C-alpha cells in the first residue's frame, strides 16, 4: 500500500474513532464507506478489541493498526466481482 494512502487511512481511522468510539460497528462502517467513495469498491473494515482474521485481499491493499494499544482496526480491499 502506498505510504500516502496509508497515512490518509490512518488519519481517517483516528477521526472516525474519536467521533464514534465506543460504537466500533459504526466506526468500521464509516471507514468502509469513506474508502469505497475515495478509493473505489470493495473495501472492508473490522474494528474491535480482540479478533483473529484470515482474509483474501488485493495485493498491497491490507492494513492492520492498533489504536491506543487497545483497539484493532483491519482494513482490506477485495475484488468485488
């Protein structure tokens, strides 16, 4: 994933987290909608305190970050066809 896009997504995560925390489902939804609008379909987002994952994703289109060392945010893009 391009460093500029990573930075933009990390800023988006912090913004939505500040606005909607502790409503993690709302945080994930808002991030997903924003990414779909700005970077094309089909982005997915999971936000939570504890989860595992195994996903299929487009090359260079996966990002996992921690917010405040407590909340995990997984973002990935997959082929929507």
